[in-house]
């Protein structure tokens, strides 16, 4: 039943929206921005089309997104535990009753000495679960291998910066031994085991396709492996040869360089009956994707300038899911399609929302950033000034303007940066929502007049 084929994609699409909401809320510490990210994910054309058709790329997107969300949780958990356990090391290195030449005392009253090596963090369950999710992504499509590599490097990089930030002297060797090696087994090892388990039905079914290849071809393949393992390896060799040598011409094949701006969208269905047209075109919301492409350039520049970890985080999924296609196309000229971009859609949305978050933080005068390197127990400055003493309250009241004067001042005051940022973001979101409403019939095969279809399809490469 075609409805049953598509049911799984619809459920996964809905769950992906909720994960994007939770993920954006963790990244930007804002419920409003989380809801905006989820809303953009829900009304984008790639999400809508792939939630209505039975393609594997939707599941690749979901398991990659779930793994990334788990790694973000792991990052926050690990940094919290690292700060707690490193504080204990600082306390042990601070002899009681002594002070440093600069007069700065550590937690025990003595000089605040940085430890040579940092603490172990214990078993990291969130990272292990991320490895399981990445294994399911690879079990869906092999392009998930790039996601495994990208996210594996990202989580280790987060560990490097965390150990450096708390002031550990040999943070690089410390991270390699304590964090990187366990991370490899938790991510790559777990993903590999999970991938093998996704073949469970093939392993236990004697009549499965290609399972008897080794028995039918004695002496071929890797001779020291058992027959079923040799058949498994042969099956993978055939798949690899097919995917790397797929260079057949197709009307909707696309250069991956245009993926990020939806240059050559894939048409899943098109029918014209007189002056009525029905179509399913997997083109993302043009304004959303074009704005996100510009936001990606901004994220690279701003993230490097401010050392903002969120910039690399929101770009990581796009880099892992898009750049390998560019390299593969340049090397082999493999046939590719723009509908692959569903795998990077959540990070495209997050990149645009990141630009919104920076705009709001800049307009409010508070730019988020991880604390600079240093001892974890150094006191932080108060967020708000101390209130005036009680005896000063009458003088403060007299200095305040009257209600009429305050109203007059507000009337002539030019709009502040916050107001400009909020209204700009609101205007962009309203335009994106309007464009999604206009394109919705072209994503769902709703019959529309021929002139309406021609009005929306502005470029010949969209046909």
C-alpha cells in the first residue's frame, strides 16, 4: 500500500522537527529561537516533500540529526563534569595558608596552580548512543560514513577546547589519551557494530541475495574468512562498484555545487491537463536556502572572529553531508540529485537561525561565548550592578523623568538596535512563510492553474 510505504517517512519528518526545536534551544539558549528553527524545518519544501514520499534520505537525515543532538548533550555534560573534577585538582594544588606573589589565592588559600593532566570523565553514555544512531545512518545509506567522520572529529575537537579552557597544561596529550581514543571506539566502533546488526536479517536468511556466493564460488574472495563473511564482503564490493561508477545521464542530475542554493531541484511528479498542472518538486524554500547560504558565509567569518563554537556546530552537518559530494563529483563525475540535500536541511535551518541569534545578541549587547581559558573556580563578575542603598532611593526618584517627559523622549528616540534586529528577523520569517504557502501546491501535487505554476517557476533550471 503506497500510504504504508510513506508512513515511516511522515513520522520521521515530524520527529525531526521536534529534535530541531530541542537542539536549537540548547545551542542558542532561547525557546523562541528553538521554535523558529522547528517552524522553518516544518515549512521547508525539502522537509515536506521527503515526509510524503518513500525515499531513504529522510532516514539518513533523521539518524544524523539525532546523533548530533546526542553529541551536543554529551558536550554540555562533559564540560560540566570536567569543570567539577578539575576544580578538585586545583584545590589539591593550592597549599593552605599561602598566596601567590600577585596576591591571587587558589581554592585552598595558596597560589592557583594549573594541573599538568586533567581528570577522567567516566563513561559517556550520550556519546555511545550517538554512535548507535550514526550506525543506523550508515545502515540506511553509505553517505552516512561522512557524517560519522565529521561528527567524530567534532566531538573530539570539543574535548580539546574544553581541556584547554580549564587551564590543563598538557591539554593536547591529555585529550588524545583520555578523550580521543575512547571517542573512537564509542563513535566508530559502536557505529560499525550497529551497521553489522542492521544486516541481521541477511545474516540469518540462507536464501538472501548473494549470501551463497562464497559457496558457489569456492576459492574466490578472502579465503581465510568464513563463507558467509566472504559473501558479505563480496556484496559490499558490488555495491561500492555500482555507486562509484554510476555516471548515467539523467534529466534531473545536478552538480552538487548548486545544492546549497537548490539550483537544479528534482521533479518527482508533473502532469498537465489542459490549463491545470499538478507537480511534486523537491525544491527547498528559495528564500530560506538563499538566506542560509549567506548565513553560512557569515558563520564562517563570525565564528573564526569570535571563536564561537556554535558556528562550527551549525555548519558541521552541512560540511559532512555536502562537501563529500563535491569531492566525489570532481573525482568521478557520479550522477547526483538535489534531493540529497534533505540530509543537510536541519543544519541549513540552524545556520540561518544562528545568524538570527547573533543579531539578537549583538543588538542586546551580550554576545555569547565560552569562557576564556583559565582556572574554573575564578569568580565571575556580577551580571547586574548592586542596587542603590535604601537612603538613596528618594534622590533616585527625583532624578527620574516624569511620565510625560518619558513619553516625549520615547516618541522622538530613534529605534534601537534591538528593535531593528527583531523587526528584520520577523520580516524575513514572514516572507519565508509566505513563499512556503505559495509553493505548497507544488510540493504536494495540488492542482493549480498553468499560469500559477509558471509564475512560481522563475528559472528554467527549476523545470
